[in-house]
C-alpha cells in the first residue's frame, strides 16, 4: 500500500506533500527527543489523505517494465 501523506508545518498551517522532507523532519524530531519514536512522530505530523491500491490488470505490464529496469540497472551498476 502506498500512502500520500501531508504534514502540518508549524503554526503556519501550510500543507506539504514532500514525503521525503516530512520523513527527515520526523527522524530529526526523534533524534532530538521531541518524539519518543517514529510512531509518535507520524501520529503528530502526517495525515493519510489517499490510499493507492494495486491494479491487477496492469500486473503483466509492471513486470515487463521492471524487467527492463533490472537489465539497465545491471548494465550501469559497475559505473557507480
């Protein structure tokens, strides 16, 4: 399940959909002792707004595209 998350930023009330930024802020809050753990941070900072479910009719196409990705990854892996 993939969730789109939005976070409440401070008292400004702005909404942010950058889940990477929110995750970093959550980890920072835990590291600084603002939150006990990530579960508490999540309960304070994120709101589930939408759930995306897999679409079975696209399963074969996803496998095909993923197969191409694996070939490209294997080809360039030695370059990094």
